[in-house]
């Protein structure tokens, strides 16, 4: 059965077939930035979601994307993840399989249990370390809900399951949209610890949060977006 995330990716790619932007693959052997956007724009008809954005994201850091609702944060994430193609410009990033992601709407199989979801996504990624999977389950306290169907979890546990799925394969880059929403303080602290651990193990994190007082303690660099443009980089 086609999962929601797969369906979303397919219809967005079909919708963007006519776009003229380009992608290039960055490799783990390159130094400096792991993701670069060069003069990137994304238009939806007459609406300019992003306009002439140039920025880069260094390796082994926690990057924050800041901006009000409608500023272009989600569009930027979708471009990095190749869920949409830029109208103009060039994006250099790792191959899609090396990028894990967590959006505000969780991406998992709602009728499967927590344990079944983790098993399915482990097989799909094909390179999950058993000890790392157990660490995620333990740190996010998912073991107490392991036999519950994902659709019956509270909002906080759905968020934590989504984060676990995003990080299962220890991808080069993790992109997270509001990872601290709907979770309690203990869970927020544990999520931030996991993100810091990912960076310490040569990963890179790009995250947005409407409450920057929560996420700022672990952020190395912030990119500010307003009305689709970088305003302070």
C-alpha cells in the first residue's frame, strides 16, 4: 500500500515537472557546506514563495530556519527534500536517501503499531543499526507504546514516532519542521539531546521552531526568512 509520504512526493513532483531549477549531489567527501542554494526561486503562478535565495548549511551543525508563518520556511524544506523542484536556481544537497525528515504532519502508517512502523521503515532504509534503533525507542519513550496503533497515539507520541522514523538510518542530514511541538518538557529535552548526538556523530540538522527560546540552546546558526527572501544570513 502506498504511504502518505510516497503519495505526497509523487503528486508534488508531477506538479513541478515544468520547473526549471536544477539539483546537484553533494558527497560525504566534500568539505564545508553540505547543502547550498544558489539564486533559488520557487513560484506558484504569480505567487513568489521564495525569491533569489542564496545560502548554505555547513556540515556537523544545528541550523535553524526562522520566520513568520507564510515566510517560505516549509517551501524551503520541500525544495531541500526534493518534494518540489525550484523554478530557478541550483540546489546542491546529498542524495534523497541520505536526508531524513519530520514535518508537522507525521509521516507513518497509521494502522500499524509503533513497533511495526519502525520495522517497516527499517527494512525500507536497509541500513538501520539495531543499537541505534533501541536508543531512539528508549530515549523517546516509545517502548511504552510499542504495541499501540500509530493513529491512536497522542499528538506528542505521534511526533516522537515521526522523529524516530526520520532518524532511523542515521542520515547525513535531518530536516525537521517544528520537532518540539506537542511534546512535554522532558520529551523536548530528549529530542534536543538526540539532535546534538546526531551532530556529534558527523550528522547535520536543519530545524524550524516557532518558539526559539526552546531550540536556541543547541543552534549553531540561524537563517532568517521573510516574504520568501533571506533577510539576515
